[in-house]
């Protein structure tokens, strides 16, 4: 079925909502041919005789998860279990990765940008995905990220030993990277409401990182929070800031000018606030967490108002952030920040594809079809965002559960890719 005809009550095209259907969306060989008002029974729209008729209340482009770690299971909460897992055999990690992919698809996610794993699960899965073209989500991956030797990010990044090592390390990991992920800072010290440790790379080094990546046609995205790191990221021209806690208006202005994207990843920090018992946070730490999140909501609203491209990424795989549903939660956080629903959905559909130089999936004539049908319009009831019914990709119409992750590790590939630039 690669020329189905979709009849919908309403749709979101990637940027705007079209209510007041029905609309008939004709697909020819996997490409959207025309969109006509009316259903095929009306005079305006006649069904393609070769196409099957699919009736759905609402469709929108497949969602994009801009930041996740496929090899990590966000539903695992015990810190000891999570630590031990980092020593698990590669096939076990690979199974987690495939399940993450399946959970994304079940939530309507058809484009995923992984944010780094040291073990090569992302690279391995990307290599295997061609087997399921048309059904499996599309994966962008950095392979391994980079970090300063001895600093935060051991589970996702190779170490860089000084400035002279920057360009050679990036060259080594570029072979399997779609983008370059850099760990520019550490993580947040929630108990004290500030960053842990200094920035990992100074401005000169970060500029060298950006330039080395650009020389290899790689965009850059930086794990970065705290004023000092954010100033460096923006001055060096990093393409996307991930997390970005402790943001300021001055930095947002510069981001708007330079069109630097922001993936604010509310979900993992919100989880800390919602489940203080797991980390043993006391009342004072909870106050700090709450203040950090409130400031984050305000800054994201300001970012949107000033035209900073805000993208939806959940950091799924982090403690308490499951794949798939985590991204939908993140959409709810963007709504809570005050972004209108059209902007929120664009942050997970049209915007990332445009920024990453990918073919658009907007529901418009001439685009390859990559859309998801929900049980109803989220513009009428936001909870429909959690009710995926069908996916239409490359003209194929299928339910998310019709695509199964491989039950076992493919025999010929039961091992990680050869280590690349791992300094151990
Ligand atoms: Zn992350």
C-alpha cells in the first residue's frame, strides 16, 4: 500500500493547524500528492482508484526526539542498577537500544537524535536500520561524544587529552557521526543549586572543537548548563545547546542572533523534583530544584518570544525518563512554559528537520509522507498526544506494534563496533 488516501477531520502540517475538515490527503508512491478539502465522497475529492482509504480524526508529521540515549533504560531508577548496567555485555545493551527505538515509535516518534554512548549501541543500530526502511524510525547519531579527560560524561564520551588532541579525536569519531556532541560542562549540583566543577573546555578550545567539526561537515551540540559554559558555547558558535539550565536573557539574545538552537530537557530535572525519595533530597534541595525549574520555564518562554529555535528533546534514558513517553512529557513541559501548541508541535516536527538540514516531513504536497495518526486532535484535547493509532511512512500504513525490534542480536553482528579513539 504505497498510495493510500488519507481522509482526516483535521491536521497539523508541521507549522500550522488545519481545522474544519474533512481533508483528503492523497499519497502517490510514498509522496504527498495533493491535499483537498472534503472527503472522497464530495465533489472536491475523488479517491485514487489504486489507493486504500484510511480514515483518521487527526494526522501530523512523525515526531522528532532531539535528545536521548538509546542504550539507557530510563525506567531503571536504582542508581546501583544503573551503574552496574554500564558493565553489561554489549548484546544486553543492544536489546535495550532496540526496545528504546520501539518505544519511540509507539509514541509517534519517527526521527531520533541520539546524544551519545561510549559503547556503540547507537552506531550499531543505525547501521542495521536499513533493513526496516519505511517502518523503523530514522536515527541520527553522534556515535561517541567528546569530553575533557577525567571529567563528566564517561558513559557517552571519549576523552580529549589537551588542545592538540581535539582535532585528531574528532576526526576519529567522525566516521560514524552525523553530528558532533561535546560535553562542555558537568552536571547540576541540586543540593547547592549550582554547577558541579568548572567548564570542560575554554573558549579557544571550544572554538577549535566547532571548527574541527565544521571542517568535517558536522553540526555541533553541547551538553551545557551554567552561565560560564553557556557564554562559551554561544561565543564559539555551537549549533545547539542541550539542557541549558541557569540560562540568562543576555545569552538568549545572542542565541537568537546566531540562530543557536536550545533543547531544554525538562524531563530529567523534573523527575528529581517529583521523586525526591530516590536521591534522598531534603526540603531545601527541593526548593532549589523548584527554583531552577521555574527559571527554566521562564527562559524557555523568553527564548520562544525572541525567536530562539527551541527543540523538543527529553534526554530519555536518564533516570526516570522512559523513551517515547518521555518525549511526550517534554511536549507538555514546553506547553507549561507557555509556548502555544502549534509552536510545541513544530519544535518536535518541522523545526528540528530544518535545523539539521533534513528533508521536511511537513504535510504538504511534494514531501515524502512521514506522519502519525492520533485518536483525535490534540488541539481539542491535549491528551490525544498520547494516543497514537497509525503511522504512515514511505506510503506504508502500519500500527506501531507492527514493527518489532529484533528479538535477538543479529548473529553476524554480535559485538560492538571497533573502539574508536577510546583513551582508557
Ligand atoms: Zn543527554
